[in-house]
C-alpha cells in the first residue's frame, strides 16, 4: 500500500520496510520542496543534495549564483544514486542535520 503524500509525485515501484519512508512508513512531509543534484551517496540511507539558486544584489542590480547543501534521507524504495536529479521534501528532524527526504528521482 502506497500513501498519498499530498504532492504530485510518482510513487516508487518497489516496496520497502523503512519506517522513515514517506510512502511505506510513517514519515509525513511538510514545508518546502526543492530539486537538486546528489553529490554524495556513500552513507547508509542518506545522501547530500546540492541545489543552486540565484541571489539578487541590489547595489549592483545583478544576480549571483549560490548553492546550498542539504542532508536528506534516501529510502530503499526510491534508491537515488550519485549524480541523480531529485525532488526533496522537508519533514521532521531525523537526526541533528537531517530534516529532508528524497521523494522522487527526476529524469
């Protein structure tokens, strides 16, 4: 059984027993959603997602490119790898630095 997250994403084809999976476990998503690239996947069920964005500088009337890195939970059913473009959603804190979860792998 796959839960409805309330956002427009395709549910994964495989199932998992992860209690922190938003589709098959009890984890609820809320707050902001963003897309980014996976930089590191060497941890167990965790990935580092990097997103780039533009920040406006009023003095020079120009934009500068910035980037931020976020730790995110990677459930077994999603199975995102290094270099994938993913959709990440905010959730409750899972550890000291991890409060996001990978919801979908974009192609």
